[in-house]
C-alpha cells in the first residue's frame, strides 16, 4: 500500500497540470474570440468550459470575467455610425459622408465589429481631432481648444527642477493638499447594504514624495493600507440609504520633489541582474509579452545599438511618436502593450506599458508608476509613467507621454527621459496588484488605481454606477 501511495501522487500531479493547461487554452480561446468581436461564440465557449468537472475557482472566475469584459466593451463601443457622425457634426457642421469614410478607412475612428455590427468607440469622434490635422482644420472656429496640461510644454518649473537637482538628483518641492471623493449613484446598492470603497493613497518615497499627513475621511472610520502596499489605498465602508448617493472622501497633504539626473552615455553599462532589478526584467503577461510584432518593432528601432542609454533614447522616441488619444478602459484590453503598438494611438498608460515591454526586451529593467498630475490653478488629471534602471545611475524616471520638448538645451529637450516635475502624486508603484484589505470581486480598473474602487455583497460596482472627484491645492512650501 505504501508503494501505491507514492505512485499515485505523480499521476494526480500530472492530471492536475493537464487540467490547468486545458483551462488556460480554453481561456485563451475565449479571449481571442472576444478580441475578434465574436461575442456569441465566446459566450458559447464560456458556457461549455464552465460545465467541465474539476474546474478550480480561479479558472471559473477568469472565465466569468470574460462575460463582464464583453459588457464593458459594449459600454466603450456604444456608438453606431449615425451617432458617431452626429458627434462629429457638433464640431464639423458640414461634415460629408466621404470625409467620414476616408477617416474611417485610415483607422482614425476607432471601431469594433461585434457579431457583424460595427460599433464606434465613444471617444472616437473627439480623438479624431488629435489624430488628423485635416479634421482639426475642419473644426468650428469657436470650438473649445484641445486640452493640454501645464507640464506638457516647457516652462520655468522644469528648468527649476533641473537646476535644483543637478547636485543631488531631486529638488524644487511642492507641498500639496489632496481631497478625493467617490460617490455611488443613489439606489445602485439596496438600502441597508454595506458599500465598501477603496480610495488611492500615496506611499512615502524617499526624495520623491515625503511628509505625508492624513487629514480626514468621510466616514471617519478608515483603514490605511501598509506602506509596503504597491497600490496603496484608504479603505472605507458605510451603509447605503434609499434615494441617496453614497459618498466617500479622504484628504491629506504631502511634499513632492522634482527629479533630474544628468546622464553620460559613455558611463552607462548593462544593468546587473539582482534583487533590485530582477522583478522588472522579462515578460509579465498579459500586458508585457514579447510578441513577434514587438520583437520586430524593437529590431527596426534599436538596430545594432548596444549602449543601454542610447537604446532607451531610441525606444523613447519611437513610442513618443505614437499620437496620444483617449483610451478604452484598460480592463477591456487583453494585451495593452500590443494594443498600443497596433492601434495607431495610445494614452499614457498604454504608451508606458509598450515602452516598458521594449526596454525589458532589450535588457533594461523597467517598472510602472502612476497617479495624478496637478497644476497651480486647479488642473488635475490621471497620469502614468515609468522608471528604468541604468547602471551606474540606478533608477531613473521616464515619462514618454509628455515626451521631448523643442529646446536648444538638450537637457531640457530630453527632460522627461530621466526627469520628472513636482506636479504629480504617485499612488501606484506597480500595476495589477492586490489591495489591502483585498477586494472580493473583480476590479473596475484591473491595471491601475487612480479613481478608486467600490463593491457590495452583490458584486463590483463599475464606472457607470458611480463618479469620482479629485482636487489638488498647492500650498506654500520650504525646501
């Protein structure tokens, strides 16, 4: 009997491994069907897979999420052609069908054909004016200018950071008071049921953001995640009331420092592989995968270059050349770096993940960071960026979306390849990480944590069931 027990274990392990491999293949087939717009086929595949015996909870949850992903995709791709044209005519009153067709043929109006029905991304009409100079020239003369953040053009602050940081790598601090709120729609949760919310909360990071002081929360009872949590939050809960929205709010202060390092390319050598860099090398599915297309893009951009800094410069310029446009919800995209490579446009997080994938492919450690940016006069916006490791300099910030400036001063022209302004708060030091306390249901934003998350015993509450608000007040500060 003892020998029999010993021999059974490998058989069980082999069966378990085979089952897990089959579940992964089934999930991959479902994902491919959804990405191709074959939703009915995907639903049938999910139904069949869920009927199988021995399916573990993780595999079952992954399949069920694909149902939710289809629902979210339909929310993003909510326009038919007539509706897309109507939105464009609000800014181009004499729009012609031929113009629309031409922009559509060139992929400038993002769309997805779902079970034979062509649907346009809800932001495709507004994105068009960022992607097509011809469309921009056709806008009404009184149309609202396209938004630009205060740090997206070269100004005195980047010079201030560069000058202050040349000796020690950081400086030009800004003290900021943040107030963030999340408000669940009235009756989205039955009265008396507990609503659980997670609002982003920063970590103290030496020489980047320090002097963190929690001020208040509503409700007053709260739980701040440990400082080691890479996507840190303040956890709050309260009971829903009939006919009333459920609001959560936090406020705090911290000091943010600008970053800048002057790099001598001749000193740069390949990064060591050690505890500091190893977690940020190699693939990390689903959003950092070395696809054949990514490898080919890298070969064309990098060529025969061997110097890590010069490789980073080339990759930075290539990704910076991708036009910025408003993004689909990240949870609807099966591989964000691949999407950014092929979509013809990308937002900050998509560009950042593409650059991270390319840097890692070339042996340059790269890690994620993201949060909110702000201005002196009330401007705020969500933003994502990265850090890369260059020996012997260590970790350096990289904001590829802000990109290069037109300046005769090379340090200022390339400020965001090795530098950051002090008008940003980092909330995430990695992507796709767990909250503390853990969220029970799937997140609305599976990659990042900027707007917050909320759920109740009946499940996750998606973005269409709540709203968010973020205020940043720059305070007097002393260096």
